[in-house]
C-alpha cells in the first residue's frame, strides 16, 4: 500500500565481497537520487562487509551518501529481521552477496544479520533480491582495490546454492548491478 507523501523503506544489505561493490555503490547512489521522493534506502552492513568497505575505501562514502547505515553486531542487532517481519520494508536487497551468505540462505542458516533478515523475508512475503558474486560455475575475473585483476574459480556447489535460492519464495536472484534500476522501477510503480 502506497501512502501519499510517505517514502517507503528499502533495506540494502552489503556482505563481505569486493566483487562488484564499486559498481553497486555507484548505482545505489543513482537510485537514491532518482527515487529520493519515493524510497528511503537504509544500508545494513555485515561484519565482513564492514571490513571490505574499509579495504575499498567506501565506508565514509556510504555514510556520506546514505542517511542511515548500520553495521552488524549480531544476527539480531540491528533488529532488521524484526522490521522485515513486521512489513516495515518494501524490499530487501543483498548486493553483493558472498557465496557464504548465499549458502547460508540456501541451507536456512540464519546466524548473521543478512541471512536472518533474508530468511525472515521469505517467511513473511517481503521481496528479497540477491546478487550473488558467485553466480555461475566457471572462471571469473574480479578487480582488487589496487586495480589488479584476480582470477577466481566458481565451484559447482556455489552455483547450486544460487540455483536453490532462486527457487525459494519471494526470492529473486540477479547477476549484475545494472539490474538494480529495474528492481526500483518495478517497486516505484506498485
């Protein structure tokens, strides 16, 4: 239900992956500007995500761009899962999502801030959007903070977890940060 004049909350979860983090932050900044009258984007950072953001020199950037950012203390603090359960958010986006986070959602292990919130969202019909860093089996190249390339081998098991969560209720998996604008557009017109 859209309340006239009231911005709807979006939860953006960041896990401990540097893969696609720069592009994701840039696009989320664009979404904040474009939908400033429609959505209130709140940023939730995992413990590992906090380390990676510092490594990529993005911590201050996020705090400057987004009004509300929280870093995980434990699976229930900040109490994102409870807010998701009560329908306080239009949707939860976990981008980028590490293979660890994807596997935990796949196996129903809710022991981190973002896995707990994701699993709760699945139970309460909150749309969950996940951008796995290890999307498909094979070799991929990622950029390190120093600009150098790093070759990674994505395992069959990692790809299986992505496939499994893509079939779960209220869960939508996407591959690239460039898919984010269409998610916001879809919810802006609902």
